[in-house]
C-alpha cells in the first residue's frame, strides 16, 4: 500500500476523526498488526499540536492467557494505577483513538463465563469515571488490517494479498481515495439533511418488516432526535466518531419495543461470531432468542445486566451504501453495521436528547435513554426491508422501501 494513501488516512483520523486540539493528550489503542501505520498516526497527532501521544498495544493471544491464568478475583478488580488513569481521563479530557484489526475468531476457546463475571464486577468502578467524561471527550474508531482478519474476509488469497485487498476496502469505504476532508464534509452534510427531515416528522414509532420474518415496532422518546456523521462534543469540538459511517441513528424509548427481528449478518463479539439469530421483544425487553452458532454468547450479551436486554439504538443505513456495494462481509461491526440497518442492545446515547447539554445523565435516562454496561450493534437490514414512521399526528410516512431511503 502506498504510503501517500496511508498518510491521508492517518490525517483523516487525526484531523476529522478526533480533531486533535493544540495541547491535548491522545491515547491510541491498537493491535500489533500495523505498527508503521500507528507511527504515521502518532506523527499526525503531533503535527496537529498534541502535547503527548500514548499508544496502548493489545494482542489477542495475551488476552486469552490473562483470562486463563488470572483468578476471577484478580480479573474482577481495577488496581490503583488503573483507576488513576481513568481519573486522568476525567481531569484532562484527552482524545481517544481505537484502531480495530482483531481476528474475528481470535478469542475462540476463551473462558467467556469467567470474563463476563469479571466485567460485571469491574464495570461499576469504570462507570463512575466514564459518566464524567460522557459526551465531553473526542473519540474515533477506525480500522487497519490484521493478517488473520484479512484471511477471514478473503480466505482464497495468500496473506499478503489478503491484507492488501482489505486495506483497499478500508480506504474505499472510508472515502480516502478522494480529498478525504472534503469528501467527509459533503457526506456529513448529506447525513445532516436526512436527520433534519426525520426529526421534522415528529415520529412516535417505527415499524420494520421484511420477508425474512422481521416484524417489529419500536417507540421513540419525545425529546430525542436523529443524529448522524459529525458530532459536536460538550467541549464544542466537531468529531467523526466512526470511520466509516453511513447511519442516521436515534436512541429509542426503553421499554417500548414489540415483535421479532432477524439478524442479516454475523455479530462479532469478544473475538467470536454469533450467526443466524433472531430476537423477540415484549414490552421493550428481549424475551426469546435463538442463534444457529454461539447462542450461549448471545445469551451472555442479553443477560449481562438489567439494561442489556433493552435497546439503546435504532440506526438507519441504506442497502445501497458503499460498504454493502463492496460485496464484502467484513466480520467486523464497525463496517458491517454501516452496510445495513441495525439495532443495538444495551446503552443508549444521552446526546440523542435534544438540548442534552442542559440535562444530567440521570435526567436523560429518566426520559427513556437505556443504561447498560454493553452496547452491541446487530444488523437487520435487507434488500427488501421496509420501515414506516408513525407520527404523533397519526400519519404513516414511508422511511425505507426495498432496503433504501424512501425520500
């Protein structure tokens, strides 16, 4: 891959993704797969004026060893130095960049029960810090190819060719081959106009239907609004949290969802794939589910805590999108969720509340924003998906027809 293209991608993540401000600290989480690109990204952050850039490397085989050999008690606690870092995030509000490259099957065989129990213990400690920086800090999730991930996506190619082809797909779907900054300005403007139209309808509920069996209705929060593309933090900095992103999304009313939805793509979770599954909701809560592969893992997600069985997001993504049109199944939620309409189990977004900056997190949650330690997107979009909006004044307005925008 030409360094000039990779440099444009690094510039996009640093300047448009997290929008590094002069004097800020930046924390990057990355795998060991693309150290040269991470070096480029670090340099771009410094060029934008970052005071300090810290890279935290992760490696799936080590994660498996930690879970295997550490006791549940050790896994279930945060040491003082780890809490000190969270307090540092609260005190300094740094940028945080997450570079995904993991093998979709890389944690297969790990003791998931032990990990879930540990996460349930650790989360309340992290939550008190996370809530303090919610909607304040600049963050971005992007991706670089890992060899195992590339081979999963392109199994018929040698490793080197598979990595190169996955690089091509990442750069194409991230709009890097044009002038990236200008391309994202136009893309954000298109998403903004669509959100404005949706918000003008006064939607009370959305009804989804598809020939695969999806027949599902979900209610909206009266004060909530659709968002998409660029976002503005409480520090008044514009960011693009996901690169790529094709969605207009909203957080629905907790406790108001009825019917069944069928997943149309695998869900990658904790280094494993959950495939061919459906979930049925009553009174807003997932009450029945089945998966042909890794049903027990789906059960862990849904039963993680009180809020994990409820919905935190409804996202609208046209079937005719760059990612779907690539013809590639990425086995990675960042990409696959932007190829199809999706829902998310777990935590909702407080900043979907209009004027959220005037409310506390507790007040946003009292309005109907779901709270949970998980937020897991699963894809339900299909070629024939139809979505109708039922408005507060009794109209039924088509939003999607044959998988694409109806307006």
